[in-house]
């Protein structure tokens, strides 16, 4: 069954919505200067609310590795998601100091870009919409025809919501990453989270 990640958990009410709806993963954004960025202490408070059977994913973009490792040591996150220019050397350094799984995000600029990303030693890929001005988080979907046949498990991201989730489920992804598509006026909406999870799990 396709795994579900609800990303951009910010408020305690978002954490309670996660407990009610039970996605597989909840995402905390630690990348700087994003609308949903949270501090380590705030994320720890949210992690304490969220059920232990929902894995917490830390989303980073060119953060210092030591910052990531401190979050790992504190038990705030269960997976690491790299959304910036992190290369194989960066991933290897994390590997030396933590056993947590690593997701490497790649923008779907073209098929070759995605194939190159698969050569990295991350456990998973996350395929997101290409935008020359930002590393993902655009809230826009992309043309799935650029996706090659991948041997590494991958998540699909980029503007997913209840109106297009069925199309995303057809590409053979390990998981889907949803954020703005389950929001109303910029905040997580419990009814929208419940709706999209029900749609995914009924497939």
C-alpha cells in the first residue's frame, strides 16, 4: 500500500490531526526561511504529541550536518529528508554518524536528472516539481512522463490534493508527500487530511 506523508506540521492541532488520521509519516520543516519552518524545541513538542507509530521526517535544505545529527540524537526525527544541494559526500557524512534512513529530494527537471539522483546512496528519493528559483515546495504538480523506471523506492510530491492524487498513485511510487493540498487558508485542515488518506488507502 502506498505510504502517506503529511508534511509541514506546525501547530499542536496539526499534530492531533495526524493522530486522528494516521498517515505513515509526519514532516517537520527545518529548512530555513520557509513558511512552515519550526525550531528544534517546537518540533520536539509536536513529536511528543504525535503517536510513536507515525514516523517523523525532518526536512532540511543545506543545513549544517551537525544540526541534523543533534535532532537525530534527541529522538525528534526518525528519517532525514534532504531538499537542497546535498551531495554524496554530505550523505556519507550523515551515514557515518546516524543509522536513520535518508530521503534525497530531486526536482523533476528531466529524466536524466532523476536517474542521476538514483545513484546517490540515500534510502529513498523524493521527486518534486522543478523550479529554477527554489528547491521544491512550490505547491505545483509536474509532468509524470519525465519519470524513468526507478529501482530505488521514491515519494511523489508537488501540489498533491484530492483532485489529482489518483494520478500520482498510478506512477508506482513508494509514497506520496502532501502539504498545501490538505490546507485551508494556509493551515492544515483535518477534514482534508482525512479525505485524502481515505482516498489513498481505498485504492
